[in-house]
C-alpha cells in the first residue's frame, strides 16, 4: 500500500497531519508506517471530532470501537495468520501515540484492550514454556483472537485493587480458586477502565489452593466474560480527566470461568513481569500523543489557524516564540527517549535499558502535562475554553503519572535505588 501523508484529506477536508514519527527519520518499515498512518487517519478524521462529547458526558467511546474494529485496529497485535495486523510492541506504541493525539480516553482504553493480545502474543512468545504448555497457550489465545477479529470483542485489563498489589509489591487480593473445569473468582478491582463496556475483563488474580499462602508467582491472567453471573459494576464515575475511560469498580462474587479463559498459562504472567518489564510501559503512548497534541494546538493557535476561532495571529510576539521553542525542545526530548525505550522493549533487557524505560515513562507522563500547562499559559485565556481541546488535553495529561505500576513516584524510586544498588546489595 502507498503511504499518503500530508496529501491525504480527512472527511472534513483538512490535510492529514504529519506523522509524529516520520518513517524516514525514525527508520520505520513501509508496513509499520502503513499501520501507524491508519491510526492517524482514524484519529484525526473520526476520533478527534467525538472526543469532547465523550469527555463532557463521561461516557465510553462505543462508536469509536466500532470504527477501530472496521479499520482492523482492534486486532493490531493479533498475528497476521489469525487475521490481525501482526504489529509488535514498537509499531503498536507508535500507532497508539497517534490515537492519543486525537482522543486520550480512546487511546488509554484501546491500550488495555491491545495489551490482552500483545501480552499473550509477541511477549509470551519470548518467555519459557514447555512444548505442551505452549501448544495449550496457542490453542487458547486463538479463541480470544478470533472473538476480537470476527466479532469486535473488546477486552479490558483491571488489575488495580487499592492496595500494594498493582504496584507489584504483594499478590493480588482477587483470588481464583481451582475447581472442576476452571476457577471460581472472588474479589474487587478499582479504576477498571471499560467497566460495563468491555466484553471480557482481563483480570489479574492469584490462584489459591486450600492452606497455601498467596504468592505473586501464582498470578493468573483470566478473561472473564462480562455477562457472567457474579460480575457487577458499581460506583459512579466523575473524574478530572480521562473521563471517557469509565473506570468504575468491578466486583467478582463466585464467578466461574473455564480453563480456556486463561490469557497466559500458569506462572507466565509472573515470568513476564520479571523478564519483560517494558510490558508496564504500554500506558505511555497515550500520553506521548497528548504531549504532541498540546504542541500542535499551540502552533495552530498562534498562527491563527484553529478551526472555529477568528484568524487572529499571535506568532509575532517574541515571548510566544520563546515559549514555542521551549515546547519544541521539551517535545523532542520526550520523543527521543521514548522512541529509544519502545524500540528496545524485549525480554531480559539490560539494566541500562530498564533504567531508560523508567526515565522514558517519567518523562512522558510528567512532560505531557508540563507541555499542556505551557500551552495554556502561552495561548492565553480564550484557549482554555471548553469549546477547544486544550483544556481536555491538560486534564487528561494530568492522569498519566498516577498509573500503576509505573507512576512518576515509583519510577523515581526505582531509578534511584536500582542505579545505586546492584541486585542483592545492602549497606549492612
Ligand atoms: C483514568 C484512569 C484509568 C485507569 N484505568 C485502570 C485500568 O484499566 N486498570 C487498572 O488496573 N487500573 C487503572 N487505573 C488505576 C491506576 O493504575 C492506579 O492503580 C490508581 O490510580 C492508583 O490510585 P490509588 O489512589 O489507589 O493509589 P495508591 O496505591 O494509594 O498510591 C498513591 C501513590 O503512591 C505511590 N505509591 C504506591 N505504592 C507505592 C510504593 N510501594 N512505594 C512508593 N510509592 C508508592 C504512587 O506514586 C501512587 O501514585 C486507572 C487510573 C486512572 C486515573
């Protein structure tokens, strides 16, 4: 397929925005650029126009998911042999940044969905399994992939519980008890994005047998059909930002799931968490996109080119030019470290690569909101009215550094400790 960049027109007749990561400059293949362009096209021509409504009403972007399915993007990381686009980690991350540029809530929820295929797919392929376990896993994941490709099934990823488990400190309190043919699940998940809207909740829980102590090693990743008896969605949802994610509370009361619900075999999630740490960086593309959006808006605004606004130019003032220069420098810094980190995501990364991944996550999550704040200061009072996207970008971007397990605080904590101590070292 030929890649059309700026010449392509959107439905509204606008020229398509330039890619955040140019194919030539970032040495991407034609296939990667095609998938990323697909994300940018749908982002700019479809998602951008709907974002304000989902945000205002704090409702899930259901129509966007129908369009993402039609564009093949629900299966972005499903292998080609099973009808997907076969995107690996880097391609997915770059496409997700383009979606985040136009609708943060769609990008963040799409991330939860895609991770169910990325973690069970290319990531699991890098991990140790014996032949029998791998064959069973391949058979099972094909069931999940078929639902996504054929029916547009949506998966979510609730792991937060309000305690130390989501930060990786202790075993998940949500428990799966083995019973004939499957498991019985009991527990509670907070901030469960897509609650009430996903078809399957990809629940992280601890497999517990009678008399055994709960251990992180026994973490299971199970796709619970949303309509199963015993599953309920409770609580309201009226947050500062990322309002379209509808991250309400999920309760599981004696919920039976069959063995085929496993998105990863026993022990493999724990192995992934230990050996494939970049799996926890997948929330960052959304915010990389928001950082770009804050910058894009500022340029258009100062050039007097924001649709619906009087064509008043403000670009001739030296203070505005300096602010834009500062924003551009910050954006390039974030893009540089983030691109490097998503490019080197792999099993068994070096210590340097892991520290860089924390630094990239921190830079994106804090940097996106810093850019949005600078954009508001630079563009001025009219720019933060609710009729324009900037104030939503500001609110949405504030949520990034709160996302466990790699919050901004936890990244600082880990970088400091892991830079100063080798594994097992103490000062005693
Ligand atoms: C818009 C949005 C969508 C979300 N969607 C999902 C989702 O789909 N699935 C999901 O599982 N979760 C989701 N979350 C939840 C998110 O990942 C966090 O779990 C949640 O924000 C934690 O809130 P808390 O107040 O309980 O944090 P707490 O656990 O009380 O932590 C507060 C802060 O303390 C710090 N902290 C925590 N533990 C430690 C520690 N051990 N050492 C040092 N510092 C620590 C962290 O910086 C943390 O931000 C979402 C959150 C938001 C805002």
